[in-house]
C-alpha cells in the first residue's frame, strides 16, 4: 500500500476519501527527515515551513511525488529536490479568483481612501475628501501565472488598463525588460510573481523610485520579492502614495515589526487566497491528483523545478 | 441679460465660460428669499441645504429653471415648486461611475474583512482569517436610476448575481413587490434610491429582519431612506453581518452620534460620488445645460417634480 506522508499541524479535509487505499502518516518538522525514506508521496500544506528544504538533502530513498497545497513552491525547493526524479505539484487554480478579488479590494480601498475613512471613524471625525476614480487608471501586474492573469482580468473588469509582466514575453505578456517603463506609468503595481532567484528582492529602492508619487504598490506574491525597508522608506518619504502587503519576509509579522505603522501601508496576515471553503478545495484537489497518480495517469500542475513554478500558456 | 443666481458657499468651477453672457449673482440661505424674484435661473449645489425649500413658498416671481448639481432633488423640492412651471434639472450622469466604484469598494472591503484587518493592524496583531468569495454571491440593488444601474453593472462585472429594484417593474428591473423576497436571499443589499415620500424610512426593522445573518447592507442614497436606530439594532443583535453608510439622516454626523461605534458599521462622510475633478464635471455639465437653455433647446436631466427624480428608461 502507498504511504502518504502528510506534513502538517492542521490536517487537510477530504483525505478521508482515500481511506483503505493509502496509508496516511503524519510528520512534523522534527520527524520529517527520519520519515522521508519510507514515504511514497509527501503532502505539504504549511507554506511557512521550511521543513522539506531542511530534511530533503539527507540519506535514503525519497518520495516519488511531493504535492504542496499552496501556489508557491519556494518553501520546499532545494537543489537536491530539483535534481531528483521526484515530481512536484502545486495547488494551481485554487487561489486565482480569491486573490484576484482580494487585490481588487485593496486597490479599491486605496483608490477610495478607506484606510483614512476608518481612522477618521475611530476618531468620530466627519471629513469629506475627494477620492480617485479607478476606471481609466493603469495597473502593472507582475507575475503572469494563473494568479497574475486572474488579477489582471479582475482589474480590467473594473475598467483599469492593465499590463501583465512575466519572465517570458508572449501574447498579452510583457517581458522583464518592459518592467521599469510599465511601473513608471502605472497607478497600481501588483506583485504576484513566484519567488525564485530571479525575482527575490526585485521590488527595491530603485524600482520604487521609478513609480509615480500618486501610485500604490500591492504584494500578494511572497514577502521576499520586496525589500521591505525600501518600501517603508518609499512610503515615509512619499515617493509613492500607498501600499498593501499581504505577505512578508518573516511570517507571522512580529508585534515589534516597524511595518505595522508605516504611513500609508495596509498590513494583512497572508490571507488573500483563503476564502471560506479553501481547505476543502485544497483537499479535494489533492484527492483528484492522487487518483490520477494511482491510476497511472499523468499528474497535473507539475512544477518546473528549475524555474520554480508551473510553466503556463 | 439673464440673471443666474448661485446658491453656494463654495462656487462651482467652469462658470467663467458664461462671462459676459449672463449676470451671475450669489445668495446664501439668509438672502435667497429676497433674491429669488429677480433670478431667471437658480443653480444649487449644496445638497445639505434646505434653503430653496424654505425660500420658495414666498412672494414674487420665481426662476424659470432650477438646476441642482446633485443627483438627489429631495433637498429642494416643496409643493409650491412642484406645482409651478419652473423646470428642475439635476446632475444625472456625473456620479454614476464613482458611486458604483465606491459601492464595489465597500462590498469588497466587507467580503474581505478589511475593517477588522485595519483594527488588527493598529493593535499589531497577526490574525489570519478566512474571508468571503465575492463571485457567485447575490446582491439586491434598490434604485433603478443611472446610479443603481451603474452599481448593478459594477457588481455583475465582479461576478455578483445582481437584482435591481425600482418603483416601476420593467425589463431587468423588479418592482417594489419583489423587494422583501430579494432582500431575504441577498448577500448584499445596496440602497441607491431617490428620497421620496414612498422611499423615506423604507429600510426599517422589519426589512433588516428579512435579511440573512451573513448579509450586509450599504446605503449611498440618502440617509432618510434608513431608520438608523433599526440598522444599529440589527447590527448590534447580529441580525445582519455588516453595513456601510455614506449618507445619514443628519449630515455632517456629529461627534456624539452613536453610529460611529456601531459594531460592524463603516461610516464615511457622504463622499461616494466625489472623485477628483467632480466639481469641474458638475460645472461643465451646468454650462452645457445653460447653453441649451440659452439656445432655446430642450433641457436634459429634467426632473419629474411629482415623482422626485428624472424618469429613466
């Protein structure tokens, strides 16, 4: 019988469907290394854990398939896994629409000055302001996978002229060489790129310096895409008008982080993709993939381990 | 030469274009009654002032045309004006898209739990929550004029199944007899109706009682459409999950109003339609209407004074 090793504190629902067909074992960060040689399949769903990256390089056989119930794979990739025959799959598709809606919510909140509205409400102050019209503004969405594309579609539905930037230029997608130019004229720059060696720290002081003073920055990709100190400086010095971060270099953000109080910055706790029912959907998606694997059919959502994401259309 | 009487503290831009063609005089609430008999045209733009309603019933001739640079006409209508030959026009069209975007911002903020995110940020607390997916939810938009229709279009663009309710049932518009049923199954009830004797206080305890406990209420019409105490009670007792008011029975809302602190209520200062450049647009619209009037062409945006709004398609 196949051994499915689940790395988690908080088990995914829907795995009950596999009862009797698979031996499900659980591991945590401290036991993963010793269990890895005995697992056929590894299911990971804590995207904040680096346990796989730490345990993988050890001795012994390794699972033939690793599935992560997340869109990003940065938390588990290591050279030894990349070089191995093990197939890595991700949760492609589950988070697209929720994250696109979340970005729309943040962009509209920034356009309509809602953070200040909340602040004034708390102080019982009636202060009328003019806000921005969203339709007709320009966005630059960085990341051309399904999440970036869903964000671009959502913003277009709201009348925003949206350019998409990816690693490889193709129809409807600009290449990295266009990024500075597109950022310079965007009202909204949205980061939804995978975290790879090519994208780490890509939003730095120089790039924030290219943005318009009226523009805002939103990150729903990975915290390490952004040089956080540079963003804080850009906001404090009013190089840009506002920002929203849902992801951070270190998560959870500690109570002593200066980011909580950077002026014009909205801080949310990595929740953009997590709408009611998301864990059910992740569980159901894994069961569907498992049944393909069991039947000898090709897996879906297979990650290009060298690039660090599922190559797209 | 035509005398244009402008009732305002804060003059509208763009009237300079009429220089030399019209005598522009200004009045405030205290001088309006004595000036009315000498004015051919009255331009009103302070929707919070009831000066016209108070001054109109007096003696003497009256302007042949009254334009209000607002969508609602409730602040100026009185039986004597309704019965007169004076034509009343409004700012139909200017506020549609801005208000539709503002409603989308509020609905998304409620769906994505942004008010709580702000609150937690202020307390430097990282607390992950699941939020709601907007696509696939149901909205009931009350008010089938251009603003209500623009709101419905915007919500539909976000994947929300949206029903529109107006005074007269027609293609794509439900009549008042469907309101209770539509409110009972809506996730979002949006009030964008004109204030008339038929709509005053229409959102009362009984109607909030028909809503689902997970549903939210948004008012961008006029404050008097809502029984504010009933809404506060519905929120406090969790009959409904959240609400946002941009308009109030008494504006500006005083610092001692209990509404500022009703749980789950977003309070904003009547700003939904006021995007950067709105006063220019209102001024330009009046100039365009003035030039039609001067040329003897029929005016646009003519209010049905008995109904209290511009009859639509």
